[in-house]
């Protein structure tokens, strides 16, 4: 019985997909410094004429000295779709920022997310600060 189970396990492990490790993630074409991507050879192919209108939502601030993870996810989305041939003009992204994540938008020298925000804006990503958060935190456009 044990031999049968061992054989079944061995056979099933051969049918598992190959998984990418951290070393397989490479810079993408849109924002090379952020949002690294791994090739997924067996992925379903996307229609090159597809138009993507995606909103990301973030409320959690980044850890000190780190970039906001949702902003990095937006960069990854751009990179992985442009890497498979989706034209940049067919990708319309917005990141809506709420709660404590507002701090990741402030103009401060120690804001690790600032270069990523600049790269996202250069790639036509809309960064939207929730009006309720801005009012509650006394944040102005100058901030």
C-alpha cells in the first residue's frame, strides 16, 4: 500500500507546473526599476487588441524605507501586459489612495515611493487621493 501511494505521489508530482522562483523575475519594459515580472510560458494568450481599464485600491501605508506594495503592483501590471505585446495605449490604470497610504504620496525626501509614483505618472497611471482622506488628514495638493 505504501509503495502504491509513493508511486501515485511521484506520478502526480511530474504533472505539476514549473513554478518561478525569485531569480526568475526580471525588469519589465514599461517601468524597469519596479514591478519585476516572470515569464509564464503556458499562460493563456491575451488578445492584443484588448483594452484594460483597471483601478487599484490601497489604504495601507508602506513600511518605512519601502515602496507602497499596491503602487508596485500597478507597475507590475503595466510590465507584464506590455511584455506580452499589449500596447501601452490599451492600458488605463488608476490607483485610488485611502487611509494611511496617503503618506506615500507626500512630497518628502524620505518617501521611498516617490520615484515609483513619478514612473507611474510618466506611464499615464492616474494617482487619485480619496477626498475624504485628504479632508481628514488635512492634505492639500501642495503636499
